[in-house]
């Protein structure tokens, strides 16, 4: 009988903070459009650290580090993931689009594509926009997006928690380049 022993943290061979800060990042930017929950923001940081995301933009009412409740879920990722605050997610998205980035709103809309189609954008600068826990992504941002994508769901609930959604979507966006 073979044993499947859990690894100790030091056995995971993760890069140290200094190496992480200097390594080449995914060409992936994350825009948080009025995310309210401090815990959700912390989860975004932790997920973006895990998948080597270039930058997070915190917009509107989205809380900013340093904050104890963000740190509770980020577990130090606010010190490794590059972030910037912008007052307007709409103005930021227009700016990023003008620079040639592909804008993808993660939202439920009348015409959406499955997130598995993110693999069509490998090696292209990608911006993923995630919206407020109640209102979602601002309609004006949806309107200027190149694509609107969603995660297929088969249960009774209308949506996933935004930070859970982010984990799935960011994995999908980065898995091709991480092979």
C-alpha cells in the first residue's frame, strides 16, 4: 500500500517574495468594479498571487489595503501583488482598451460566451472585469467590452460569490500559458 503523504509548506518549493516580485507576470489585469466585501478583496489578492497576475485595479468603493479584514484572506498577498486604486472603473477600462488590451467583463448578459473561450486570447493582453456583489459589472463597461463571459451553472442559484468566480475565471485565463 502506497502512502500519499501531505507535503509540508517548505516542500512545496514556492518562490520567495523577492523572486515573485521580479518574475515575468501573466499578461493579465484584473479590474474590481465596486466590490464591497473586504474578504472578497483579500481573496482576489490571494488568487492573483497564486496565478502570477500582473496587476489588480481597485475601483470605486472597493476597499484598499492595508486593512485587517483584507489581510485575513489575502495572507500577505497584498505585499506581492501589484495594485492600484482608481476612482472610476469605467474611465480605467476605456484607458486600458485604448492601449490595446482585450476587455472581458465577467457577467451574465443577454449574449455571453463560456469562459472556456478565454483560451482564444492566449498571448494577448487581457483585462478581466469583475463587478459588485449585488449589481455586477456596470452596464457601460459591459457595453465597451470586447467580450462578456460567464461560468456555466447548473444549480438553483443565480450566481457564484465573486471571489469564487474569480478563482475559476483566472485559472481558465492562465492555464494555457502555465502548461
